[in-house]
C-alpha cells in the first residue's frame, strides 16, 4: 500500500506528473529545450508574483541558497534564524567563507522588523538572509513588515528561503522587494525532488559583479548570463526529466488557479490548527503561523514514533519534531496536492489510534 505523505517534503506527486518524467531525452542545447525552459519560467513568475528572471538549478534548494549568499555578499551578511533552516543559512555562509553574523529568535517566535532594523542600522551588512517559512517550528515570518524596514536600506540585497512555502503561500516577490527568492520542487510545488528555483532581481545581478569569488556551479551571475545569451539554456546540463514533470505540474497549477491554490492551503492550515487546539496545542506564535504545515506540541506525551507506525499501516505518514523539538512536537504538512479530505482523514485517524476524547 502506498503511503500518503503528510511530512514537510517530499510531498505527494500526481501520477500523471510522475509519468511525465518518462518523456524522451532531448539535447539541452536544442530549441525544444529552450521552449520547455522558457515556458517553465513564465509560469513560475505567475506563481511567485514576479517579473524578475527565473533561474533553475539541478540541485536541492540548498544549492541556490548557497548561490544566493555567496554570489550577493560583497561585504557581510546578516542572517536571521527562526529554527533549523535559518541556522542552515549561516552554515552555508560560513562554509563558503562569506563574512556573516546570525541573529536568532526563540524557537516558535518570528524574526521581527525591529531585529532587522537594529542589525541593518549598524551599516555593517550589504545582504540579509531570511527564512520565509520554517518547517522545524511552523513559523511564517512577517515579511510584509520586514519589507517596510528594508525600504530604509535600498543597497541591501534581500535573499529569502521560500523552499517550503512558495506555491502554497501568497508571496508578492516584487512588491516586497525580495531580490533572490529560493524554492525547490519537492514541497508545495508537488514535484519530485531534484531541482531548485530562484528569482534574481536586477539589483542582485548588479551586486554579483562586485563579488570576486562566487563559486562555479551556483554562480548566479553565470547562470543568468547563460540563459540570456543562449535563449533559456543553462550553464550545466539540467534534469530534463524533472523539467517535463515541472512543465505539466505548472500547467495543472494554472488550471487550479494560483489564488485558489493559496486559498486551499490556508483552509487546510486553519482546519489543522483548529484540530490541534482541540486535542493538543499549536507550537508556534499564533500571529505568525505557516500556511503549509502545522507544528503541534506533544502536550499528551504520546509516543510519536508508535503513532506514526500505526498511521503508516493505514497508508499515512506525519513528521516527528525536528532537531531539538523531536518527540516534543509532531508535524502535519498541508501542502502541494493534499486536500481538505486528506486533512480530515489523518486527523480522524490520529483521534482513533490514540482514542482521544
């Protein structure tokens, strides 16, 4: 029996989208490849609410996070962390020799506009890295308020990890002023793992010219220049098979309607939060909750591994807590192709397995 995934990724992929990966190989320098990649980029712009250029990478989202902080930091990066994946930004920066400082929030609390303002007012930083949606804590940062602060610092390049939220949450990339928004295929886009996506603003592109050691594979300037010169062809060989799947899935998203998709994710989130309030409690700050997954406090001290084993017998799987929150929390994702019926199914199964009242 197949297991339906309610984990924070990889997520469910529609059978026809998986089947699309069996399309024939083509030369990645061909006109057909250019047309495929251009179509993908145009549809991604509609989902990410941007007119910026779209870059694709055959990697996980971490690859383009590395490309962003390494390619765009000429002076020093301010990295804001609300959990494990914010910490990853810092690990990536330091691992690449990028001068940086990390500003942490208490687990379950957001990055505040005041924190960003306090850091940038020092004049030390020319790049900031922020997590839009943190799957370890269930926080979605108040990026609209942070965007207002960043208007005071027009020379600062804003890099944002939206790996677990793009295509599930409404992110107005251009209106916010995000310079590099990074996401990947295996979350709310509901595709197989293996490719990453980022936007690149003109400001960020211009910044890259002043950064001498941008690396090679994830050099955003090189990727951008190549697709401009070679009509949407890439510096390195891309994964054509996933691109076939991406092309079809993006068309399916357009058929659903981008705004309808965002609304579906919000409705599922509200349902799971209400259920968690009834039987457990929601872990994160109620004013800043994720639209794509809910982190639930283990207030009943249940055996989460045992619960998951029972769920798997019924064809479902949820996520245990991450890092320091393992066994203290559990996670129900509501992203991608999942529906309200799926939310009812997993929550009623948990109630039945645990005999909750």
